[in-house]
C-alpha cells in the first residue's frame, strides 16, 4: 500500500485502505470516545498479562488498529502492570509515531506486519507466557486434538524462526503464518496472538499457555495423550469455520503446510514412534499430517452437505 488517499470520513478511509490506498494518518483518532475505551481495555489487558506472569520487566506489547492507518499501542519501558491510558501512543502503519509522550514499543513493527497482512486483525498481543515459551525455546509446537476449546479458539500453532527482536526481519518472520494462524510462537522468544478485539487477543494467549501447561503436566504422568477422534474433531472444525475463525486446516494441502509452519524437518518413523511415547514432546507437524488431510476432506464434505441442505 504505497499511495495515499485524502478521504476523511471513517467508512471511506477504510474503503480506501481495502483498495490499497493508505489514508493520511489522523491524530484526532487518538482522542475519540472509541480511543478512550480502547486505551482502558489495553491497560486492563496489560494488567492481566502481568498478573498471569506472561510479561516480565517491561516485556510484552499490546496494540489496536483503530483506523486504517492508525494503531494505538503500548510504549517501551513501562511494565504492563503500571500502564495508564496517558502512557499509550499512536503510530501509523509505517511505525511513525503520531501521538504520545512516550516512545512506542520497539516491537511495534511485529504488530504492524500482522495488521498489513490480515485485514481481520484489529488487535495484537505479544508476550512471553512461560509454558508456551517453553515450546518456543525448544522449537516445538503443541500437539492438536487434545482439548476442544483449544481447537476452536487457537487450533494449530505456527512457529516463526528466531530473529533479533525489534528489527524489520524479526517482524517479518510471522508473515508466512498469520493469515491462517491467530497464534504464532516466536522461536527463543515468546508468542504473538491476534484477534478482532484486544481482550480476545489476550484470551488467545491465555488459552495457549493453559494448554501448554496441561500438556506439561500430562507429560509428567507418563501416559500417552488421549486424542479427540477424527469424527469429533471434524465437528469442531466445522463449528470453527462457521464462527469465521482462521485455521490452516481449512486450506488445501494442509499437511504439507503444517510441516512448513513448524520449521522442522520431518523425522524418521522410528524416531517418531519413540517420541510419541513421551506425549507432549510430539509436535503437531509430526502427528497430524495424515489426520489433517482426512479432516479437511471430511470438513469439506460436511460443508458441501450443509450448503446443499440450505
Ligand atoms: Zn518480546
């Protein structure tokens, strides 16, 4: 999106953006009643992240795309527990700060890449939730088909390769994944989740970390995970599709893409068998290639049947 447009009406500005014309940033969007509510929500979410120990020191950042070229975000060097609405900033989609007395987070470019790539993404939360980050520092993604709510709200998690935080290269690591995943692990770093609302993006972080915690506890029991059956999993995916939530399993050739998403080379079958016995050590990419192919076929068939029934 290189060109600029001069529309001032909100609907027209979003329409321009959808056509690839980026409107000039409007600083007044920082002080509207909507902005006031969003700032309160961002501060509440910051406090939740800190209380759940998902952010440490000044870590983590939260943002909301309030206009087609305007993003309200957290500043750098402020604990998410201590955030107040007066601390927040506004940047344009190029990362230029438009409003705010404190400098915007140095990781804002990560959020902006997501907003530019996914029109449905209006909010992003980046944090370092310990149990999810345990996966990120081992290069593993959590296995699927264990807890139904996780399948619906998060689903398959991608893992982006490591890059130095705050750089453009770091921000771009998520680009291959964010259209079909609302949750991406960042290797040796943490996680980023997007949604239509700030609160929901934070929920996705909670759902991810609780899931990873359960998997860690289950691994200590030494018994293999019980898996949701293919038939029941297809029900979940069909419901998810109706809810309009993204999932890479809706795409054709999902098995192939899920291997690419993990960034890992598939292991020999003998290694897979040995790792399968350790439950939580098994990655989604290793488990699900064949299952996902079957699920996609089934969901497609059910969707066609539903369409026929209407
Ligand atoms: Zn970080």
